[in-house]
């Protein structure tokens, strides 16, 4: 891992900031990790018909393995401060197979057991790809044109859920429309975050996200808009291995899982490239290999825990860009905090009360940074007719698929239906195909 150019960060990867900065940055990483990850186990738990206590256990499982996987990556994997979180593709696979299972007479538990096996075998496959160096060949496909398109598509795909969340749509169960009060508070939080990011005071700039999140949570509490998570939870308990039961081999599920894992390698590589640029380092082949192996281990842990498959999340680049703190130390402390949270069900249920509109409002700020990174990557290349065609086809196809109703794809095979409905993946794969196969040529970098 080599340094590239002059950095604008206040603290670099190997730096150890003052204790107050370290602890505050760790708390910020902690809440950002939770706000970007908790919605998945809550939704999956409800979809799979879990009761309140079981949903709490599923949230606990997810927190524990997120913390563990993040530590493995930052210590032994790519060694960058990148959050591990439930992959959107895996989330979709869980949803699709649950709906298909109900049609074929399978219980949610049976589907979960098949997914556990699929995740474990996918993890073994990813470890082999990392150890054999195949991942290095995949990494070479990620030119500025590809990473730029990926980041733009990622920002666009996230903009819908984020804006809906900020508007309070669906936040109160009895009201499905826009909530004026929630919308106003969300907009104020976004404005407040931008003001603090531009502040001349270093502390406000670095911790704008955390400060906005705490203010928003306090306002929601004062207005009585928080939604307590009910149920009696013990103070301490270990995660349950094989949450859904003993893993079961199902050929269709395993094939779907492995194809999903192969596609998610693009997520891993793009996250390493993007965060590497923000922290001003150029990861080498060994970093990609270790990252691939650690991602395989994270998938195996996901299968053992019965949770949605974990992958590095690119939002970390936006967090570092805003805070200008690239140090690993706060991230490591935050990961340990998340892991400990996964051992304390009563505390994890309390943290789960963080209002989702608050999380969406502060994430809006970091996602704008991701969009900016994508535009910067495209700015590094000459926008020739060939390059415009490559990026134009990818963006048009990817964004267009984001607007196709899910119902229109249900007649397709499970994996094909989800793949066709995932504009981010299709758009990135199309850009790679056009860039390196159909329109392969030398590229002029500015």
C-alpha cells in the first residue's frame, strides 16, 4: 500500500489522534455503521415472520458479525477503514427466495437454512479466488471510467430510499404519505450538517455527522416521534450459531449465492479503490488478495450467523471525506463497540430506536460525497465519443432499470429477476463489458 500525493486529511491511516478526537471519531463511526445497517435485519426479520424477541436476536447477530468482519478486514484484509455491512444484493436474494419459498410451500426457516449453506460455500469460493490471485485480474478492470460510473450509479440508487426516508414516508405505520414535521426536521439536519462541514472550526467539521445525528435523535425524542423496540432482552448473551437451523444444501440456492458472490467482487474492489483514493494510498495486489480472502471469511461468518451477507460499504469514503480523519484507530474502536453491542441484546434494542429519518438525513450528506467522487473520476478521462458512449450506455441502462417495477420481473428465474432489477450491478457490468470488450482501446487520462 503506497502513498499517493499530498493529503488533505487531518490524520492519516497510521496516525494516532489525541484521545478526545479518537473517541469522538469512534462514536461517529459507531453510529454511522448502525444507521446504515440496522434497517436490513429489522426488515428481514419482519419479512420472515419473526416475533419481537427473535427480531431482537437477529439484530444482535448482525451487529456482532459486522463488528467482527470489520475488524478482520482492517487488521488482516485490505487494512482500510471501510464499514462491513449487509450487501444490497444479498438483501434482495433473501427477499426473493422468501417470496418464492412461500409459493412452493417452504417455511422461512427452511429458506434461511438453505441460504446459510449458500453463504458458507460462497465464502469458501471467495477465499480461493483471493488466495490464487484471480481477484487481481478483476481489479485491473476498474478504470476511472468504471469506478466513476459505479459511484454515480450507487449514489442514484441510494437517493430514492434516502429521500423517502427523510420525508418520513412509511415511518409512522398508520401514515404512508409524506410527513411534514419529519421532512422539516430532516431538511434542517441536512442544512446543519452542510454548515458544520464548511465551518472554520476543525472539531465541527470532523464530527458534523455525529453532532447532527445526536441533535436529530434528541429532537425526535422531545417531539415523541421515537419508536421504542418492545420485548424483554437479557443484558448479555452470545450470538446463536446457525440462526435458522442446520444448513441445508439446495442446488438452486447455492448457484444463486455463488453468482451473487462473484458479482459482489466488483463491490469489494470498487470500495477499496474509492477509499484508497480518499486516504491517499494506492492498494497493491496483496491488499486486494487479502481483501478477497477476508470477504470470503465474512461470507462464511454470515452463513454461520444466518445473517445477510456482509461486504465492504463505499459510504466509508464519504465519512472520511467529511471528517478528514483517515486513521484506523477510531474505526477499530468503533468496530469493537459494534461487536460488544452484539453481545448485549438489551443495549442493541435501545440503539435500534435511532429514528431512521435521522439516519437518512445525515447519510444524505455522505452520499453527496460519493456522487462527487464519481464525477471526479470521470473528470480524469477525456470525454471522447467512445468514452461518452460507454458511460452513457451504462448509466442509461442502470438508472432505467431502477424504475422498472419489481412485479414486472417476477416471472423470471429468481437470480435473473433480481439481477435484472438491480440497476447498479447491470450498469457496472455493462460499462465493464463495453470498456474492455466491445469498445476496447487505449484511454487518455488527463
